């Protein structure tokens, strides 16, 4: 039988009503269509040839044979054949996929899913995801253009479609994590369709046989800093896809991906270690330039949300460049920091949209660990464009009239907690695989919280009743391991005496992981002097916490490696100076005493009848007399 390729028939997604009985006594029957089974028999699939390759597997062109008593059809499909995973982990992945299958089918900006199957591979079975086949992608269109660059209007239009697709996936609780032009499929109407709906996210927590593949949480050129080491520098969150969005748009504008033609090690060093940002092209609308710059913030909390990106691209889509200026732009949020050197971007400060009735307080100054006596108040009024950085009216106890306050200076309180607070689990022994001290990423009005902990790839979800406030750690503090910590989570520096060294916090990661530098340790060029620390294993060190004078001196040594050699040099110089002074004084006294004794000894010798010449005249008179009586001093005859 000849194969006939047809389009996928749309399945009814609504219930319909049937009327039964005689016309005078009708009754309603709810009839629901049979839900499609996501699992496809591998015998119904026929592979043709490979059409793509990615970090998680290969893409094949194939046909899917579907038949029943009233039809017999062949559908041309694309199959994503994933790299082999352990057989015991396959049910875990299948369950995750089946839970999302019907929800993903309803997304207009995601590729149509036929189902999932397991095909026997050369070494082990492989999971295959069967999708609708699309003729091309944004990457294919870029490859056909000279220089690979897309016109700005097309970039903005594709950016709107991409942001909508990512937002739809986020609403299902999924992260894409693999955003790049080749994964942006184009429909028959030239609209962007997500070709990857979050396969790296579904693979989280699943051990892969190949260790190189197991470390991949995306494509290297498009990976955010936290994707490289999510359990250490994470967690992976919705803002992670903002970084991938920025990389994808940047490639559309320049024709090359960020960190093009660099090996994996150099990309890691640039993104994670040096914390570099890719360079943006000139001539972009200001709002687009600001949003893209915000996408490449190292701290994921400072990046814009996809909704902010969508708003900016929609408002800039119809922008016109005329006489050196952009016109037709919508409102924009600057990605600049707050006055006073704040480390928080405006994107971070405007994520929590305030409502009337919210309890708020003045926002803490970043890296200030002091408990500031700030008043609490209640929001009683909102001004226009509040969600874009406007003002609110706050009623504070003791003040008659409400205060008009900028939204970026306030933070919402729920059960005494606010976003950015340091928290600890009330039951730390329940799960020892991750730290029990972390940073609160979000807290809803019903008490639902999201917290970043070391050891977790994604944010911890729970209720605020499971948490309590913890001591804050700030940049510039000195910390050392607690006395009861013998095997820390991360390597730590020892002193000469075998004790734990004291280091200085240089950065705090979103999950509370501390980057500690040891200024009291001398290192050679190229040697690493930065280490990681679990906040649950360290304690704050200052002059006030040092009980003895020796502890205070050792804390001075912790400030710079040159303190100890300078103190040694100072001690040696002081000892030399003291020795010279003492030696000079003793020598002067001996010389003065010798002259006096010599003068007095001459007259004594005359009285005793001894010759004043010879060696005895240089000796004190009592000694000379004794030597003379013993006959040891021989008189020198006069000439």
C-alpha cells in the first residue's frame, strides 16, 4: 500500500452534550472524547534519515502509521531520539512526559506532539519523542542570508513569538533551558514555534550513562552561569530562560552565537569564572538594548522575567528609526542599579507587583547586615504604571497622611518574611543532601515560598511555616568554618598550625553559596585563591568575636598575607635596634669604667712599689694587686 502523508487531524478538546429520550422528556448526557494515549508502538514508526543533531540526541525524519476501522494514514513526523539513559530511569522520564503531554498539546506556540516511544538502539533502548515536522527554522533562514543576520523588524517579531512560547511553557511549570535559533521552528505562516519544550528540564535528576552528557543542561553557547553547576551556582529558575532568550536574539542580530568558535573550557571560564557579558550590537532601540543587557546579568535574580521581555519587544516592534532617534517606543525600564551602589537591578526591584492591603517595609540596603529599624506600613493606594516602577501610597502608624513612596524602595512582607531574606529550615535533618540555610526567592500572599539551597538544581518549594529567619551573610564579611565541621561540603584552606583559615566573602550566589577569598594567604600567579562555602557550615568572624589578644592578632593576619612577614621584619629590626642600643650603652660604660680604673690603678701601684708599666696598668687596681701578689704579673724593667 502506498504511503499517503496527511496533516494531523485536530482532536476535539471540549465536552459536548447529547439529548436522549422523547421530545417532552429530554435528558442531558455529558460525553467526553477518549483521551489520546501518548505512548506509540515503535512498530508504527519508520525512520528515514537524520536531519539534525543536538546535545541531547538526534532528530530524524520518519513516518507514523495510524489506522483504525475507518481510516489508514501515514503522517510525516520528526523524531527526537534522546541519548540512552539508564533503564531504571526510563519510567521516571515517561511519567514526567505523560503528565505534561495533553497540556503541551494545547500550547499554540509549542510544536505539536504525537507521542512518545521507546526504540531499541544499538546498545540500549532509546526514548523517542514524536513531533510534527516543520519545514524550516529560524536558524535555517539565517543560514540562507548573507552574514547570517536578520533584519531588526524580523528579530523583534520573532522575539515576540519566542517570548510568548517561553511564557506558555513557564505557565505549566516547565523550563525550556535549550533556546537557540535551530530550535525555533517556523510554521506555514512564518510564526515561531518552540521545537524544544524543556527536554533538559525533564532530564533533571536522571543519571545518564555518559558523564559528559549528564553535565549538559543546555547548549554550551546559550547556557546561563547557573546551568553549568546548578547545585552549586543555581538554582535553575525561570530567569535562566531569560539568558537563553538574550543569546538567541543576539545571534539573530549578529549572525553568530555568543562566544563563537571558543572551546567549552573557555566558554565556562568566560561565563562562570570571569562573569563576562557578550557585547551587544549598536543601533538597537534603547528599550531593547536595556532588556538584552538585563538578560545577561550574572545573578539570575537581577534578570528580567519573560513577561517584561514580551512587553518590551511588543512595544518596540513598531518602532521607527528616523533622524538619529527611535520613535514609536513604548515604556521602558532601565536596567541601571539603584542610587547608592546597589547590587540589585531595577528588574529585581519591580518583580513583586504590590496590591492595596499589602504589608510593606523599606527595602534593606544590600550587603548591610545590620537590622535596620525601618517602619512597616500598609499600601492604601496605587498610582498608574505601578507595575512599571511607579509610586504607591503607604499608611504608616503614627503618621496621619499616607506617604507617597517609590515602589523600588519597598518590599512586601508575608508572615514577617520578604524576598531576599536569609532563611533556614526548621527541620534540617529531613534531607541532608542539600544545605538547610538559603535565600528566599519569592513568597506568595498565601505563604507559598521558593527558596534557593545549595545542593538543589531547582528552587525548593514549600510553605513559610517550614522556615525561620537566619543570620545574613554579606560581601566583605570574614568567615571561618565552625568548630564542629570536620568534613566541609567544599574544600577549605588550612593554616600553618593545621587550623581552618579565615576568608573574606567576595560574592553571594542566589542559593546562598558563598564565594570566599583568602587575602591572608600568599599565592603565586595563576593559583586559585577563591573557594566556595556552605553558609550552614561557617560563622562570622570580627574583632568583637575574637576573645583573646592572640585571636585579634591572627584576625589582623587574615586581612592580608603581607601582615605576617611585615610583623616578622618589624620584630627583627626592633631586636637589632634594641641590640645595637644595648651594645652601645654597655660598650660606653665599659670604656668609661676602664679609663677610671686605669687612672686609679696607677697611683695604687706607686704606693705598693709596683711598676706602673706592663699589662697590669690596664687592669682594675684590685685585680692588679691580686695578680701581683700571686706573682702572675711580671714587672717590666725600666729602660
